[in-house]
């Protein structure tokens, strides 16, 4: 499905940006959790705590079949994500399963946003959280990089 691959690409770009040395964010926590927390803050202002918690819980439910590493993860009542990265399992290339699960979770969350509020508003909210940084090369009309 094209939309799912676009959301996965966007999730990867956000996580890669948060993992980069030049992004100015604090080194604490994983890049996936930093992306999640920025989404929680930005979207919480738009849809409220309960709205974000509901979206995040649904995204986690949708992501679990693709990423068993998310089985220990849960979304708390205030929308915080707990239990990400609680597994010691690894892929053959040494990358942590929770990292891949995190990409899937963020992609599912972005996909739900796109469905519920539309692509333009979703990208607008993301641009507020990551001003110009990750989106400069995105052509929102066809979803392809310029």
C-alpha cells in the first residue's frame, strides 16, 4: 500500500533526524521516543490528551502484529509510551527489534493522523514540531522527494 510506505518513510526520516548529532535535541532517550514525545506534545495541543492517547493506543494495536517487540509497550492514560525497547532480541544485522518496532509504531500513528485529519493538516502539525528540518524535500502533492 503506497500510503503505508510513505508513512514508514516519513517515520524513518523523523527518527533519523532525531538520532542525528546536529538536531539540537538532548541526547537522552532513544530517537524513537523523542519523535513520539514531540508528536505527543504537538498533537496533544490539537486533539487533547485523551485524543492523543486514543490515537496512540490504536496505533500500537495496529503495529503489534508487524512488530512483536512492541508486546511489552503500552500507552499510559496521559499518552506516554512505556516499555519500548524492553526486548533483548536482535535482527541478524544487530539492530534492536524495538527500533524497527518504533518505526512501525510511528508510521501507524502518522497514518492514523493522515486518515483522520488529512495529509495537509498532518504535515502542518509535523512542520510545527520539526520546523522545515525534515520536510524541505517532500513534495506533498505526489508524496515523492523532489
